[in-house]
């Protein structure tokens, strides 16, 4: 017969289980009377678009960006005296921006140069030794008129130096005064290479011999004395350099007024639109036997190519200018600074082609005592010299 359980065993077990359950309920947040937990109301959220930076610059070094930024938002702009005078009149934009600029950087004879654009704004800058603004035009800040340091007049020389010969000690085969007046007008004035004039090196002789006797500086002084035109300086290249320049830009678009086929120079150019490579352009510029007016006609065709080069620069736009000048620099001799070259070249973008005339200072023919054929410049030539003194040729 089994023993009967003790009376206190079951009540003790039930009490123990109840205690454990109560503890578990307490830990789980339960109670004998369930609580109603209210769900918190959702807080509405707002998506905030990121604020664009007020100034963004691409394609330029940070030091140049620091020069450009205050031009738009106010502050001191490191600049040349002529550019600083114009920038004082600017109307900076609201600092909230944004202003986005992009640039192209090159070099001229080892000096960094740059063109920075923003919409229709164009800024020219050089680092000599630190970056500064040297010119441009900025319609977005109320400065639409170009600031290029005023009128420019430069002597452009084509030397007939052959490979291995010194470009600045050979005869000047092509002599042109190229000018921009800073107000949309300009001119290209050819001087016949056989013009018989007083030379800066002493005595009289053909004007192109000044280069042979005294170099490009002597040629510049000779032209200034002859014409009274205040030249900033000169740009000179030879046959090889000229061909490389034309090939370097991928050929020169030239609209020839008449066809030229010259067996002596090798020129074969049709009337109307042409795209000449370096060799073809050189042949066209040297042709005189099959050209009306001989040397005078040749000088006019050379001037036509100078105008075509300016037209090409205008067509491709200012952003290409640093690259073009960097390519040209090793092939050109000059006494102009990087600032002068950059602002002179930029004249192509702000000059009306209809206000640029191509002329030649003609004269009569004569003969020296030793039998040289020469050109005797006349009153008409002197009037042309006076006309281009302001950078514009009517």
C-alpha cells in the first residue's frame, strides 16, 4: 500500500509556481490588468536639398581660382593697373551664387598664362610670378566693354631665313604693322620689303636689311622712325616656324579674292575658300610673279593671311588661346611680355572683322647707284602710317 502524500506538499508547489510566474510577468512588463500602450505619433520629415557651392572652378589651379573668386563676390582682385581700373567699376553678384568658371592654362616663353570663362565672361591672366588678371570682359558684373590695356600696335615680321640660318639676322621678307584700337577696329598695314629708308643701324638701305644688320630690335626702331607708329614690340618667325605654326593649328582657312598659281613659289590657291597647310600657306605668302602688283600684291596676300589667322582664333574661341600660344611660342621670337602677347592676341575676339582693313603702303620704283631696285614711299604711304597710329586703319 502506497504512502499518502503529506498535506502541505501540493500547496507549496502551487505557491512556488505562482511566484515564478509573477516574477516572469513583472520582468516582461505584464500585470494582471493589461496596460494600453499608446503608439507615439510619427514626426514628419523634410528633405533638404544640398546648397550648391557659390563658386566652382574647373581647369585652373587653386591659386588662380583664388584670384578669380573675389571678382564676382567682392574684394581685392590681383590685377594689372589697366585691369584694376576697370574692375573697380564692377557690380559683384549676390554672394549666394552660384558662379561656375572653367579655364585653360598654357605658357608663353615659360610664363604661365590662362583664359577663364563663365558664360559670356572672359578673364585673361598671367603668373609673373603670381597669378593676376591682365584683361578681359565681364558682362555678368556690368563690364561688357573689353579691357585689354588700350590700343595695340605690333610689328609682325616674316624672316626669309632658311633652315640653319638665324631668323633674326636674315632679311625681313614680310613686314606688317598689326593694330587693334581697343574699340572694335583694327588694321594690317604692309610695308614693302624694298622700301628705301634711313636705317637705325646707320645710313640708308632697303628696310628689310635693318634685320640683317642689327636684328629685330633694329628693324623695330627703323619702322618706328619711318612711320611714327608707337610699336609695342615685334613678333618674328622664319619659313620653318611659319609652316609649323600653320600645321600646328590644323591648317589655315583663307578666302582668296583671286586664284594664285605661281610656279616660282609653288602656290596653287583657288579663288574663294581654301584651307592651306603650312607649305601651301608659305607658298601663297611668297608668290609675287603671278600676283598683280608684284611685291605690293604679295604683301597684301600676306596681310590677308594675318587676318585669316585672327579669324581662325575667333572661330575656335578664347578657351583655345592658351594652347595656341603655347604651341606657337617656340617658333616665334619677340620682345613682348606674356601679358602683352596675351592681350594683343585677345584683340581678335573683340574686333569687328568689318572694321579691320588690310592695306599696303605703296610707292614708286627707283634704282640705287649700285643697281638695286627699290621702293620710294610716297605721300599716300605717309598718310597710311598716320592713320594706323591709333591702332585702326580706315
